[in-house]
């Protein structure tokens, strides 16, 4: 199984990728984790990425793909989470997979309305004591300070204005990838507003795994 999870922030890509990894044994390849690990390692690639970050510039697609290659080639099954984010990255990934002699099996797009996503993300609260994330409606912070003393704060990027800005970027840059992969007969869409287990079942069904 070699799949990509697409979807806006708040749609549950990280959650579903982790659950799929546990169920199937596929490697969860998260863009942010790989970039941070590469920088921490002090490798030449990591140093290049750090230079771009320090300047506030976007890291070129070819450098990101170069970081991915060992992870893509080193596992029989994988779930790519957070990449590609636009068509140029999708094409760079295609070239890398071709070089490695690998084929993409499918792309799962997790879908939810902007209203649902704003509600999900703006309701998040993070404990400064434990780092755990809660939701004021669906998973409120515990009143028992022994469980988690808090305080529980809203992250700066979880304000409604910030969320709407990120969603606009997703609609302009990443959402067109649904058409890109649909044209290649690789796309399946899944309703991400369902219960987490229901979403997992739909994704597993889409990739042909037994539920």
C-alpha cells in the first residue's frame, strides 16, 4: 500500500494516518516530522533546509523530495501525510517514484466543510503543562487538576482569522490536486465529518484492506 492522504488542516490526516499505520503496518511519513529530523541530524540536506527556513524562504520541491526518497524506498507500504501540497510538488513526487521504480496506489481526500473545520480548530485548547490538545465541545479539558493542571490556551494559529486564511491557501493550492489525481484514476473522497472509526473504515475500504 502506497497512498497519499489529502485534506485541509483539521480534517484529521494525522489521526487517520496514525490509525492506518497501526492497522496495516504501513509507515506513516509525515512531512513535518521528516523535515525536523533532517535538520536535527545536521546532514547536508538538513543544513540546506535550515538555511531556507532562516531566510524565511520556501524550501524548493526537489530538496523536499530528496529528503523523502529514502523513506519512500525503505518501506513496502507507506502513507504520505502533508505532501504534496500543489501540482509542482505532485509532479516532483511522480518523478521521484519513477526513479525508484515505485507506483502510487491511491490518493484519499478527506473532506469537510470550512464551517466544520473552523469549529474544530478554533475550539482546540492546548495544555501548557502536558502539551495535550483538547476541544471545548468534543473533548473538554479535565476539571481535575491532578489529571492535567493546565492552563489550557488557544494557539495563535487557531484563531478564526488564521484558520480561514489557511483554508483559503488550501483551496487555491492543494485542493486542485483532487482533479489532478482523479484524472489519473487514483482519487477516492471520504467524508471526514464522520466519527473517527467510520472515517478509518472508509479509508481502509478505499485502499482495499479488510475492515
